């Protein structure tokens, strides 16, 4: 296993985001954008929807938030089916 040479983690949303860094929106859960040596990962255990999209756009991850929007109908279906 190779060592990671460059690592970037951006917290997009958590329980305290809105109280620490307004005008970001907080929510129950945790979402982070992770980039390791050029590999991009969305780690999300929050509710699907507005906080993640809003914060990603506000923090400059517009392309990232646009990609998430494409999956929003699928996410809504999965959430409503359970």
C-alpha cells in the first residue's frame, strides 16, 4: 500500500457547521469532500439535500454540487422507499 502524498479534507456539513461558520447550513450527520493524490471522494452520512448542496456551492465546489444534483432524484427515491 502506497502512502498518500497529498491529502485535502473539506468538511461540508455537520452538526455544528451553521453555528461555527455562518452562512453555512448544518444538519444532523457528517459530509466531507476528500481528495487524496487526485482521487476525489464524497463521504456523506447526512440527510440528502440542501445543506450539502448549499455548502458545497458556497465553498467553491460548484462542479461537485452540480454532480450531486444529478443524483438527487435517485436519493429521494431511496429515502422514500425505506
